[in-house]
C-alpha cells in the first residue's frame, strides 16, 4: 500500500500489519514536518521574555511621560493661588511714558500732552497678537449724573492663551497680565457725560 494508506492505518483504532520500510519512511517524513518539542521550547521562552521586556518598556514610557507632563503642568501653573488682584487704571497717561520704537524717516514722534482715560477691558492673548475679550455680563447703573458700568469675565474655562487687561487713552493702550490662576475678573468704571472718572479691575 502507499504512504497515504499507511498514514490512515497509523491513526485508526484497529492497526493492521504494515510494511516496516514504508513505516520508517512515513516516520521520517512526520518528524521533518513537525519539529520536536525540545527544538520549539527555546523559541517560546524567547518570545515570552521579549513580551515581558516590551511590557516593562511600555510601562516605563507611560510613567516617564506622566511624570514629564506633571512637571510641565507644574511649571506652567507655578504661580501662587490668587486671592485678589486689584488694578486701577491711571486717569491720565503722561507724555514721559510714551516712546516711539521707530519714527518715520526724517520725523520725530512726540506725545504733546497728557492723555485721559477713555476705555478699559480684557484681551485674549498677549498685547502684540490679541483680540478684545467680550465680557460674559455687563450692566449700567446711574447715581445722579454719575454712571457706573460693571463688566464681568468668567476665566475658569481652560484655554491656551494668556489674559491681559488694558487701559485705553485714545489710540494708546497700556497693559497688565492677569495671573493664570484667576478664574474671574470684574471691571467697574465711573463716568460723567462719557468722560471716565475711574476704572478698577478686581480679579480672583
């Protein structure tokens, strides 16, 4: 009988007499197709060791990455907790504080007189690349001829930009950065006949 028939007899429940020469050939073919367990075992152990190394390495990256992010967060939020920051806009801006960075060729820039306060508010971002921040609420009340304007900004929502306050004197503005720990700012200003009498910021 051929090798295929011998293979069927080997796996049957009632073995019959077989040709020893053909059986030896089938046995050699069987051993060639399926390596002995002793040859396979080192490879399995090696794969297991590699898996453990990979797990250790991944855990190290996770721990190291978490520690690094904690350090970055701590560094960015290193400012002490803010209890209250009170800022008063100067009522007048004197000429001495103004200095032109670059004058037109052949010209001299000068602020001829003091400038009076004309506005106040918050900026979303640093002064050199920012946008005016709209208050979350605003109200106006009157006491005789004096008008009181109150604006409130909620700063508790996380964002990637700095927050600055500004005081305006016509086209000129001065700025002050608000601590990153501030969660709210309230600006109160008094004016008569559209003339500012004062402007005060309170940030917490």
